[in-house]
C-alpha cells in the first residue's frame, strides 16, 4: 500500500474541478499569490454576483448537493501493483455563474472550496470504477493521507486553505463553450483554456466535462519513494457535473 502522502497530489486538480473540460491547453507561467493570512477568508462571491444580478443577464448559484466532482490520481513506479489509485471529491463549495443577455464574452463564473473539506476515497465513488479502484482503504489510511497532504510539508492548508477558479474569458455558443480560467492553489495562479458542455438553459444550468492536470504545473512534486519504486503519476483526471439554478 502506498504511503498516505500519495493522496496530497490529487488536490492540485481541485482547482480545475471547477468548471473545466477535456484537453486543457498548457498553462501560463505560475504567478505567486499572497498568503491567505493576508488574503483573508473566502472572497465575497455572493455580493459580487448579487451586483451582477442587477445587470442585464442571469445569475446561477451552483448547488453542491446536486453536483458531482471527482478527482482521480494513479499509482506509478516499478512496484505500482502494490499501490492504490485514489479518488478525491469536493462535497462543499461556493460557486456562481453569470450569463449576460447578449455578449457571451461577458459571461463569468467563479468557484472556491477549502482543502480541509475535501473527501478522500469515499468507497461509494470507488466501487463503480472497477478493478483499478477495487481496493478497500481503512479509515486510518484515509486519515493519514489527509494529514500528510494538508500538512506544512505539502499543501499547507493552514496558510492556504482555499482553492479558487475564476473565469477570464468565455466564448462559444450553447451547448459548447471555451473558457479561459485562472486557478489559484497553494500560493500559485495558473491560466488555461478549457472546453465546457452546457445544457438546461435558460431556466437552469448544467455544466459537465473532464480534463487533465499535471501536478508539476502547479509546483507540486508527484509522490515518489525509494528511487521511484513507488510513485504517483504526474497527470490527474478531473470529472465534473455542476448544477445551478
């Protein structure tokens, strides 16, 4: 069984979780972010989107209970067969989308969640995935993974508790859109283009898709021990289905 630290690498995905889709283009150069001690608590997205709601367009509130976010990380190394693949999910988040009546370029979405609220290796999420995720992980192993991935030597959740995804530009036409997004994670910001599939409009919003993130693009070093005997792959997969009303 892999060391619990293997799970930490999954989080880099969370940002992408937000609203992305397949085959994102290579991110721009990372930009340092001020410590959360200075950035403060969660950004007041509710007020931002309340103000947008007074303009000509429609605001959607993303519903965590009706949405699904799955983050997959995969074992690697010469002894990969004795390791485990992992699934992370974000059962709690704050998210909004704004669709103007006219120009798609003025559309916007934001999503943020806390690292300490991520769920790790829920057996209900692992079971339907078949043999690659068939192993059962103990509560102690799951808790150990959480402690290692959020600790001072890894993602430093005490200092940087939030993951934030903010759209910069949106183009396309329903049901297919392309979005340039900025992802903030562990003191870095990255930009990338992602495709989105959208339906349910105009009364509801359903955004779905999947994409690949490389952990090293966010300055995270994929877990490796004993000269690579046991490791985790750099690439992780994010799948999502986000519902707003």
